[in-house]
C-alpha cells in the first residue's frame, strides 16, 4: 500500500474541554442577540432558555448514541444505522454543506470587523486572508487546530464570565454610580411587549446562534478517549447554555431597555457603555472577531472531517481519506476550503444574488440534521439494551419525542414567516439534490454482470495470488484454494488491502488515528490467513496492499507473477469491491485465470 504515515497524538482533554465549552458561543450571541430583544422584548432570556432546552435535549440524545458507539461520522453514522443509507448520506453531506457555507460567511464577517479599523482595505482582501490563515492552521496539524481553538474559545468564555460578573455587580447596585434596579424588565411596554407568542417565534433566530455544541462529538474521535470526551461535552452543555446564554440575556435585559437595541449593533456594547467601561466598542469588536475566527476554524475542521468520513465510506472521492504525516486529512481540508474561498469571491462579485442564494440554501439545514438526530435516537434506543448505555436520554421516549417535535415546530414556524420561508424552501431543495446524489452514488457502476463460469480445475496452479479483506479465513475461500490446488504444491501470496472501510476502522477512528489502526487490523488479518495456510503445510507469503484494491492487486501481480488469481468478497449487497466492479476490472486487466469467491459467512479476524 501507499506509505502509512507516522501519526501523532490528536486533541488532548484540555483542548477538547475548551472546544466543548466555547463551541456553543458564537458571534450570534454577541451581535445577533439585538434582533432577539427587538422582536421579543425583555423576556428574550426565556426564548434563550427554551431554545437552550431544545439543544440540551438534542445533545443528550446524541451523547447517548455517541458513548454507546463512538464513531468518526458521529450523527451521520447513527442516522445510517437507524434509518438507512439515505439518511446517513443526507446528514453527512448536508452537514458538510452547512459548514462550508458558514466558513465563507464567517470569513466575510471577519473582514467586515477588520474594516472597522482599516476602512480603506477592500473587504475581499481581509476575507481571503482570514480564509488562508485558518486553512493553514488546519493543514498544519490537528494539535494546531486544537490549540488555536483552545485560545479562541478561552477568549469567548472569559469575555462572557467577566461580563456576567461586572453586569451582576451593576444590576445589584455594587457598581460605581449604579443602584439596585430591575425596572427594565417591565417599564418599557411590559414583560411581553410583543405578546407571549414572541418568545416562541424568537426560537427560530436563537437556535442558529447555538449551533456548534455537537462539534465536540466529532472532535472527540481524534482524542485518546472518545467516550470520556463525549460524556463530558454532553453533560456540561446544560451549564454552558444556562450561564452563557440565559444568564447573559437576563443581565442585558436588566441593564439596557430592550427597545434601545439597534439591529446589527451588539447589546453587549450598549451595556458596557451604560456601565461606563471605556473602549467598549473596540473591546467587543475584538471579541466578536475572535468568535468569528473560532467559528471559521472549527467550521473548516468539522467540514473536512465529515468529508473524510464520506470518503472513507466511498460516498466521496476515496483519495480524500489520505492523511499527512501529522495525521491531517489535507485533501479533505483543501476541498472544503475551496468552497469557502468561492463564497468569499461570490460575496465580492455578487453579494445580493449568488452569495445570498448560498446562505439561504443552507439556512435550515442544521435543523434537518437535528431532526434526523432525534429520530435516530428514538429508533436506536428501542433496539439497544438500556443496561449497556453509558449515558441515557432523560424521560425516554417522552423527552426524545418532545425534542423532535420541537425541531419540527421550528421548521413549521419558518414556513409561515416570510423572512425565513425562502431559507426553508432552498434548504429543502439542497436536501432533494443530496437525495438524488445518493441514488446516483448507489447506482454508480451499474448492476453487477453475471459471473463467468469458474475456470476448469486442472490441479496444476503453481503460483496463486489471493486478495481478500473482510473474508480472509472464510470457509468458502479455503475450499476454493483446495479446489484450485488439489495437490497442495502451489506457492501462495496473500494480499490484504489496508483500507479503513474494509477493516472496519472507518467506523470508530478519527483522521489522526485511522491509518495506524487500519494497518494494524489489516496486518492481523494477513497474519491469520498465512497461519491457516501454513498449518496445511502450504508455501505462503504475503503483504499489505494499497488502500485501493486494484492498485494493491497490480502491485502484487507485478511482484509475485501469479498464474492464478483469487479474489474473495462479501455478497453483492454488502461488498464495496463489487459495487465498484473490482472483480470485473481485474478480469479485464489480466490475462490470468481469475476466480471470484463469494463468502456468505466470513470469519471475522479483528
């Protein structure tokens, strides 16, 4: 196979903890909250609480599935197992699309912030520079991503904590010139100035500001102890949302009258100015820039890992599963960043048409993902043994159903809101395209043509090349080898392609660990096969092959010069090799008798 890189340790617990803590804090909290106050009133903190409860329930469901079966594809894999291939394919590609569009948007938003200090520099210049910086950070190593995200998240968390402390002192009258005063909650049109229903309609806006909590379950796959990391992330989300969102929204409502907020202007700045904190606007612009860079950084990381998972399952170009010596899937990162760069270019050339279309076409996608997470958890929980679950969903099935219905309710609200209807329709269009791509992917390569008759048994094969992976040591394969070489005089060469899908490692290992685990699993299968053949007093040698089966076969043919080929696969419905016509293409490539063995009950060697 191609050289297996020397992999390095991935994300440590310190980095993962901060990613989990800061992942839920985005620029939407620092800036977008002004729109929530204007539409809801001082009761906006209740809207944040309701939305937070929804996210907490989704994360708890995700935590139950993730700790029971840690997976690199996280929720995409759980949807696949619960609902079928179309659901897993949909979640993975939709989630990838959502984040690559977010990456482009955040690059533009970061450029806008920088122009606050450097107004003469074109927006697109700053945006491209930010894209290039975060792409380089992700390309360097997993640890560099984790370290940058640790400090980005740390700044966001520190800002919120400091604001909560200072704001609380102001509200209770311990701040210079301040006195105990809760009147802003009722003195400007009442606690529900726009009606009680406004606190529910505001959920549509708030839910998007909380996106990112689930990233920790993806990043955990590249940590030494995924189960521990996922458990901590999902258990701490309650505290994070209650303190960072509900707590800060309550203080903002107490400090600044809700009707004095301005669209697009941070209520945190307004609160800090009311508290006479100098350079409030500049301080908050720096914090928002940090939040933007954090989102850009983690968005590119998340998109590349989801693309990596798709490639590992052969639902994206398989070359994207290659990683660097630092354990980084550089091709997946570059492929994802290209879309971000194109978004920046679209924002510069056609901000009101192409760029607006891209943003709207991804607007509701995260809700589709959350909806499928909820449905998947309900399905998988009914199949699972509850006593084996390390984290359990509270009040199952009632709270699971409540969360799923809550996501549906948000989507229905979007349908009846003229401002969000276009986002919902275009996002549904994006999903429809993904479903079409799934059907095309499943059909790619067409149906398998009937096998030609097995070669006539001569008993004179002298050099037999065997290629197998999952079906190594299957009874059907061993019987076929005895049929070909009745005298037991042939020399054998066993080739096991070291592929993360065929070895099962794509299910559980992150990019930083996957090749090391793949090589180990493939080597164990190779050793087991050679041991079986040697036990029958046969002459046998072998080696691991390239992760691409046809390339592995070509290398083995060139080095061994066989006079008989044997390729062993699972049945057609389960075999990726047959799906991509490996056997037929091998027959066409070599003028050597080739026997295809279908193993219906392979012996697993892990």
